[in-house]
């Protein structure tokens, strides 16, 4: 059974692997096509996860809502394509900071789509997070906005 500590540790491990992935993509640079990187990533993931699914056989791999699964897959592939493109265009720290706006978008989507109102702390921290992001990324104003920033922003959605 999963505990909150297990969930937290899994998130930390996932971010370590994400950081390694980002670093490798930045290191490879434009020597390898974006589509080759994405294909390799999406083909190897099921192979690497196969042992997990074999060990935990009690969990069935069933899809009850195919249209939503297709939408989720398209959004995931598009988001990853935009994000990896941003890694080619701007510094890795900047791309990662913008891409991690996905957490903030989740709160906004939950509020409007699922009618799940955020807590008062969230309502106060969301505007502060966006203001902080702008101050960190564009300390001299909006004139330094780059195409890579836009790719990372769209990828975070």
C-alpha cells in the first residue's frame, strides 16, 4: 500500500530522472532529431516499466475512457515536443522553470473544469508565483522574451 512518504519519494525520484533526461537532451543538442529523441523515449518507457507491471499483476491495465486517453496522449506528446524544443533554444534552467508552471496550471484547470476551489493559501500563492516567474525570467522587462520561452510555456500546458 502506498503511503504519503512513498508518494513523496517517488516524486523525488521522478524529478531526478527528469533532470537526467533534460541534461542529456541539452547535451545531445541538435545532433539528434527531436523526433528521434521522443521516439526513443516513448518506446523505451514501456520496456523499462514492464518489470513493474509483471511484479504487481493485481493491477489491471484497462482503459475505460478511450477518448480521454487519446486526448491525454496527444497532449502529452505535444507538451513533450514543445518542452524538448525549448531545451534546444534556451538555457536548461529557464526552460525547466517555465515548464514547471504545469503545477500552477493544474490548480487553475481544477478550479474551472472540475469546480474544485483552491484554498486561500493557493489563491494567494498563484499570483505570487507568476509574478516571481516574470521577475526571475525577465528582470529587465518583457523585451527579452525568446521563442524558447514560448515553447516551454506551451509545453507546460
